[in-house]
C-alpha cells in the first residue's frame, strides 16, 4: 500500500492501493459511531464500509444522499443533519464519505458543521476524488448564487483511495480524472508526464500516478491549507476550464474542460514569453494522446465574462496560473488582451 502524509495542524494519511478501504477499521478504531454517507449507486461499497466498521466495533449506519451534484444542496444537508441527530452522533464520532467529489464535498461539509466539527474519513471512488476533492479539506455545498459558495476548510482524518474501485469506472470518467493528474505533472512532477507518455491510458501505472498526483496536492495544501499562496497553483488550467463548465451549464466533465484550459494556459505562457513552444506542444500532444479534448469552439466573449468573476480573479482583473517552464508555476495578472486572443485562437481553431 502507498501512503502520502498531508502535513498540517492534524496530519493525515492518504492510503493508495488495491483494498485500501479495508483500513477503515484501523483509521476509526475506538470511534463509538459513524455515519457512512453515500449515494444509491454505491450502496454495495458503502455497505462493505459499514460492515468493516462494525467488525472493528464501530456502530456504523448508512446515510443515503442523492447522486452527483444533486447531493450538494442545503436541503440535502438539512436532511442529513436530521439523520445525524437520530443516530445520536457526538463529537467523539465520525462521518465517512463514500463517493466521487460531490459526495465527499458534502460529507466533509456535514462533518465540519455537525456539533461544530467531527472527524471525516473519505473513500473517494473516482480518479478526480482521489487526487483532488478528497484531499485538502475543501468542503461545501452549492447555492443559487453559485457552486461551493457555502463551505468550510475541514481536513479529513484520513483518505482511503482504493484503486480497486477504479476498475469499474467508465473509461470517459477515468480519462477525465487523469486530466488533473496531468496538471500535477505539469506544475510539479515531470515523471507523471513521462509515465503518461509511455502509457496514455493511465491504466498501467494508475497507483503510481495517483500517488504522485496526491503528493503534489499534499505538498501544496500542507503549506497553504487556506488557499492564500501556493495552493493557487493547483488551479493551473482551471480559469478557462471553470468558465467552459459554466458556459456549458456543467454538461462537460470537469477534467475535459480542464484539459482545454491547460492547453489555453500553456499558450498564454508562450504569448507572455514564459513558456517555450516545445513545452506548450507537450501539453497538447499528451492530452491528445490520452483522448482528452484540446479544442473548444465556444463564445469567447461569454467565457471572458465568466473568467472575470472566477474565484481566483481579484476585482475584475484576470489572473491565471502559467508556467515558467515545466514544473515551475507562477501567476500572470491582467494579461495583454492580444495574448488572450492569440491563446484562444489556438484552442478555438
Ligand atoms: N481543487 C483545488 C484545491 O483543492 O485547492
């Protein structure tokens, strides 16, 4: 089993490998009760987690929430709080989140708020969940005003990334999650790029890729939990990526939008004289080999308007993560509009 420790006030381990879920009893040993939050399609996996906990002497019960983003609402949170009350969950108890990023975001938020904070352990079931959502303590729900606008920083007590569950993931989901792995390679770990160039499916080296991507994330959030510094580099490719998701009404997979955003950010780096043409081409070539999109013919005016209200924007000033060479991220503020247009032309072509 591979292990990455995330530093912080309360350090925790991300355990990666086949069968990692079996460590749940160890992570929550001595805990009186646990609520296992999951969506209906993952009832079998959540049932196994409940059994593992019960075998370890933890009184565990499942709490069912809707699937996907539908889980991240104030109404669903309110219903889950009622369930926690019925279960008599106290501060000595724990929440377990079993699912993709939406369910672990909700479970983390429930844990952050219930009795002002109980421990949460995540069992992420997607590549995206393993390398991003479940690690780093960002939790939250959506409101009419926007996605993730209500939430809390609440780092988990442990993350069990059981790579066995990835075998059943639809190929397009797996591939889209790998876009975040590529991002980690581009900003910090060239071996990720070498491994994916050797096997663009990501299936041959999945465990090593997940471990390396988790290390990149752990390093950023260990230094900057509250997202005021280096954590922002994890946003590479996300400014345009988030705008595409918004403009497409979230019908695009996150990783697919990020793939286009990575190519755009690389081209912006070239325009700004910060990244070489060869390194930008490496972005496009790898993502293409992986079957991820690198082009998007959308409404450039609408995308720019959305980018100006991106969470990373300051006022109406555009702000991008760009690379000063592979593995060296930096910030580009208020780029020349001609650079933006030129970068856009390469993805819209
Ligand atoms: N997903 C980016 C972050 O956790 O900061």
